[in-house]
C-alpha cells in the first residue's frame, strides 16, 4: 500500500478556506442554526430536542414521535425512507426513543430544515404501526 498524503497536504488550504468563510463567526452561526433548526423541527413534529450543550457544536438532536417498540431496525428503516426521499440525517435508537441528528454547515439555512421537517413528517406517516 502506498501512503496517500493528500489529506495532510490539504490541511493548510482547508484552514484558510474555513477562515475565509468566517472562522469563529461561522462556527457560532452554525451552532445557533443547528439549535434553531432542532427547535423548529421538534415543534413541527410535536416533540422535543435533546443535547444542546456547548459541546454539541453545529449539531442538535430531535426525538422522533414514534410509538411502540424502539429498535435499531426501526431507526434504520426510517433512515432508508429519508434517503429514498432525497435527504439524509442520522437516525438512532437510544434510551427508549428514536433520535434524528441535525447538522448545520455554511451552505445551510432555515429553509433547508423546514423542508427536512416536511420530509420527516411524510416518512413518519409511512411508519408501520
């Protein structure tokens, strides 16, 4: 095997790019967007957010309103329906609930999360009972 140094060689360019996008201000914006997005999606679904501490960075959690037994298989099936609908968000069974993780990046805005809420609502409507 040949060692591929491309990731190591790209670090300086990646850091420069991050600073051009706003650096610390971008990280703060993304963290705020992730928190707001989780609140909006949870509100639409009639559920709650999770996590939300300073270590969350630009990620947040939304508990999905799924009744009945919680399992990894149900979480994976839901994620499959999200993928089939043209979006992706990690979905995990944890602590007797199914949680969806949201992330925020420089290219996201609140319209993205409103669209995600629409897609999740439809995917949940297709949830077998």
